[in-house]
C-alpha cells in the first residue's frame, strides 16, 4: 500500500475524495476499505449520482418500501435515503475530520437543483438539510450561479459548511471567494467562531474541454489563418482554467483581508477539481489529475478514475508549472473566434440542467416504486 499513488498524493497536500456514493458500498465495508487503503478523505454526491445509485440498483428496495408504507411522497423518500447515506458516510469520515481539526473528512449533499436560480429557496433548503444531517463534517452543495452568491454569503455567516458547485468561469470564482470572505467577516463582527466553518469551490473541468474542443476542431477543419493556433489549443482549456484559478486562490487567501480572518481561526476555501473523468477517449484517463496536484486542493474522482490512478498514477506537484503558458491559452481563445464568456454561461446553464434532469428522473422512478410499495407486495 505504501506505493499506492493515491496515498502519495497526500504528501503534496492534495486530498482525494470519491465522486460517488451508494448504500451497498457503505454497508459492505467497501468505503471504509478505501479510506484505509487509498487514503480517501471525503465523498461528494449530486442528483446524478443518487439517480444512478437509487434508481439503478436494488440497494434501496427495502428502505423505499418501508418509507412508501408510511405514505411519504417521492421527494420525501429521496431525501430520507440521501440523508441516511450522507450521515453514514460522514460517520465513517469523522475520525479524519477530528484528526485534521476540521480541515478534511467531508461528505457533500446538494440542495434541490431546481433552486439554482432562487437565493432564498437555496438558503432555506440548506438550513433544513444542515439541521437534518446534524453532522459537523458535511458540506451543503450550492450552485455557483449568480443567485447562489448571496446564498453562500448567508450560509457561511450562519456557520453552515458550503461546497460551491458548478463552477466554470474564473470571474465567477473570484465572486465565490469574496462571498466566502464576506460570510466569515460577518461572523467575526458577531463574535462567532470561524475555525470550524469550511468551504470548497468546485471547478468542473472535463466539461470545459468537451464543449470547447469541438469548436476548435471546426476552426481547424475550415482552415484559414487561425487553424494552427486552434489546433494547438485543443485539450488545453480545462487545465488552463484550473491553473489560473489556483493563482487567484493563492492571491485571495494570501492577501491581507484573509489574513485577518486567519488570525481568528478561519481556514481557506479550498479549490476542488470536479468532473475529472476523461470524456474524450483520445486523452489520458488521468488527464484531470496529474497536472493539478498541489497543496490545499481536493480532487474528487469517480470510481473509474480513482481505479485508474491507483493503477498508474504518477504524483508530483505540477499545479504551478507552466502557468504563463496556460494564461496564453485563455488569451488566444478569443483570437480564434471563441467567446469565452458565452462558453462559460452555456456550461453553467447546461450544468444546472444536467442535475435537474436526473433529479426529475429519480423522482419519477421513486414515484412508481412508491405506488407499487404502498400497494401490497413488491
């Protein structure tokens, strides 16, 4: 195990979280084994993950039947199942949370994705889930939409841990970091503790290349003066975004404003690399892991990527390498005719839809199963 690349990542200050949860792996001891053998330090979930876990397995059949007999509706059943799984996982990670003084060992649960553009609804739902989970080492996931920013400020001010998710745009990331600082400052003026308030900012990476690369390929196929430049940019946008975000993070949390908060116990809002499975088969299956290893970061890996990295990962601190070169990637995208702002807005809108759709699918599946369960015999 000492040669496990996943364990070696910790020596460079990066935490590996699993981007998956399912009741069977909690009950079987599989997750506990990954904590012990792979150094796993957290779990993230989202509506798509729960759709695959609940609607795509029989792990939850007995629980669904029991809840349906109580007369609970589909959304109540989903929430009950998700809360139980997150609580169970959080209990497994609690020793890591305690040993790290509240810096690691977190499990995330997302607010209803239909609330992505509703600040007040997001705050209300996050408060309710936080109270229901009743664990210090959980993070409530809030989308990084414009409406999500005031929700982040409010929740941090109330001492509710937040995973700011669906981040694509660098400008929006600056606003997210400022929202986190504002929330901490509000707590400080109230005389409230800062040391156990945690947050991560989750950049979705592979989706950036998935959208931008075909645009670049079309420019290449049409020929013309920008073809060679566009060809050189293929597969570079997501890594460029992450490396520049890390520079923004260091600038923000190395500045005087945060230092005052840190002197009162505040911890940095870590960057989390999400959407790290490789969608393009032409790329390495660890493309969104190897270049992004650095201190005070998290990489949340789906099972297949985690397995691949365990097998052939090569950890080294590469996050600050070639930053100027990657800055030029973003500078050159507009030169070849790509509107970066429009791309990021499209990614955000698609990201919200990609959570709403599986959430609706899951609720429909649960509605059907609840009707059968409430009838008599499955």
